[in-house]
C-alpha cells in the first residue's frame, strides 16, 4: 500500500513538472509574437512618418523656392505690390487704314485733256503750289485765245474812257474779260498761270499746269504721258499722311457705347498707335454684315499707309477698381489651375492659386490675391522652372 502511494506521488510530480514547462514555453511564444507585432507596428508607423516627411518636403519644394539675389537679377525677376485700380477694358475689331478724306485732294482736269508731262510721282511728298502735271486741251487753247482778246478789248475800252465809248461798250468789255478769266480759273489755272498766257508762244498754246492745292503725299497717279484724260477723271490723289483714318468693322451684336473721342489702340504687327473715334455708322453693311466705326490716328512716324490692315482695340474704363497683372505673370500649375508667385519674404517665392477675370490688353484681372500682396510681374517662368526643376539657371550655368 505504501509502495502504491509512493508511486502515485511521483507520477503527479512528473505531470506537474511537464505542465509547468509547457505553460512556460507557451507564454514565451506568446510574448515573442506580441513583441514581433509591436515591432512590426512600430516599423510601419516609422515608415509612414518617413513617407509623410518625404511627401511634405516634396510638397514644400513644389510650392516655393528661395533664390539668391544674383540669380534674381540674372533672370530678370521683378515683384511688385498690386493694388486695385480702374483699367481699360478692350473690345477687338478688324480695321483698315484709309486716307483722311477731309485732308485729301483729287487732282483732275476740268476739261478733256491730254497728258504732256508729269512733275510728281507716286509716293512723292509735295508742297502746296508745286507743279504736278502739264496738260493740253483744245478747249483750253480756245479759252486762252478768247482771254487774250477780252483782255485787249477791256484795256482799250478803259483807256478810251467813257468820253469816247458808250457805257454799254465799257460794261460789255469788262464782263467779257471777267467771264473768260473765270472760265480759266474753273479749268484749274492759277492767277500766276493766267498772267503768263500773254507770254506763251504758239507752240505752247493750249497747255496748262495743275498744281498741288495743299501739302501731301501722292497716293495715286495711274496715268501715262500722252494719255487722254476726261474731265473730272482722277489724275492724282494727294493725302496728308500725318493724320489718317482707320475704319473698323464692328459686329452689330456688340453693344458699344462709343462717344466721339472714345479712345482705341491700333496694332500694326506689334506697333501700337493711339486713336480716337470720330464717326460711327448707323447702318449695317449688306456684304460684311458689320457697321463701320471711323477713327483718327496720328501717323508721326509715317509707318501707317492707306490700305494696310490693322487690329483695333476699343478701350472702356472699368466701373470698379480691380487687381490686374501682366498676362506673362500667370502660370498654369500641373493640375491646370492658374497660379502666380508671391514674395512674402525677401527672395522667397511661393505659388498662389488665383482665378482669371477680364482682359485689359496686356493685363489680366486676377481674383484671390489681397491688396498690397507682392506678386512676381516679370520672370514668373524662371521662378516656375526653379520650383519644378530644383534649380533652373537661365544661362544654363
């Protein structure tokens, strides 16, 4: 009996020892598993933190950049504080340069004539009183002869006086003289030209000279020597090119309140000229379906010529004050938004999202920038390149 109890006790001790060992091993395995999970979570969190820091740094790099004073100078970067003010809104219309009809002069014979000689050519600048063309006319020859006879009769009648000739004879002689004189003037002869008729020989009888009635440029001279020109036909066209017209073709759908004197900008291949509205048609052209607005433009440099096609930008002042910057200062971001670069601290530039508004010629209204903000107005491309490429040198150094 004692042996049986002793054997049973030993067995229980062994069983308890084995159970304790298994329990210890299980706890150790569980602790190791928990430690591995915690280590994994810690590494994962640390990786996310590193990724977040990397992303944050990259985001900062995309939004702003700090540039040296030397690089800013070389790249031509300029930043100016922007404030609201009134701008001129523009409306475009195609136009054509025309001669100023109020300062132009058509040179034409008053009677059928033949061209004997020309004294001015296309493009010549002529002065008032300068010879333009010599013509011959049978009618002129007869009128010159009549003038010589009328002059002689009038001089003889005056010399004889009322004591030797009747009052009627004196009056008839005077009126005949005046009538022929007036006819010569109507044909285009000047007082000096009429006075020289008596000095002409038979070989030049019937010839007469047309002169420039004003200063101008010869814009047209479509004739040849020996050509017969009918009365009233244009021989030459003179125009004062220092002041020209521009006729703009405006769509009838555009409601433009164009008062006389309204400003406009004329663009000829990038050259700008100031102009003012002088007339506005109230009818629609049946062919072009547009209405004509006529402007006056000073042509000091004589670069504008009749027949040139130009761009016309009518200008209207805004009713309210707006913030606007040069078009070149606006840059599209990678997501397609319009951005500008602001300088909140010296030499430090950051991108700011804005909304584009109305166009004012070379300027564009922007919404989203506070008054007084310092915005890059020139060199925005270089700032964008620095941000995008991490150090863009405009000179490739």
